[in-house]
C-alpha cells in the first residue's frame, strides 16, 4: 500500500494479526449431489459451478476449526451486478421465491439421508 500511495510521509501499519486461512472444505458427492439434483429440478439445463465467496461468513472460523462449512444460495443476481450489496441493494422477487424453493428442496434432501 505504501508503494501505491507513493508518499514516504504516509506509513501503513498492520493492526492485530490476520486470521488464519482455512483450507476449503471437501466437495464430496454427499454434499454436491443434492445441490445438483435440486438445481436440475428448479432450473433444468443450468450448470452448477462451485465458487468461493470471499465475503465475511462464519465459515472462515468453522472451517479453520475443522468443521466443514458450505454456503449455497440458489438466488440469481442481475447481470449488471447491482443486486445484493450492489448500489441498489436489491434482488428480483422471482429470484427470492425460486431461491426459497431451491433451499427448501435442498434441506429436505439433506435431512432425508441416513
């Protein structure tokens, strides 16, 4: 940052220690298969692409403690990127209801397992 600022009179100081980086949890068939099935029912032909969310979640603490933690939303944002946490903090009503239905199916699938 100091190099980018380019002013020797400005000093950047780290306050505290950075949190440890936790490894990603394993994406096993027991986790991914119900997601794939629920997505295929809700949105036939739409691919499921695992991704990392760099925002703040409790998963960074639980994964670091050895508790595999996953996040899935089932809600689509606007193509202009102005959805949740965007300039207008919005999500389409249709997306909200579809996401609710998707998560309901997903919870049923996970709780039905032995």
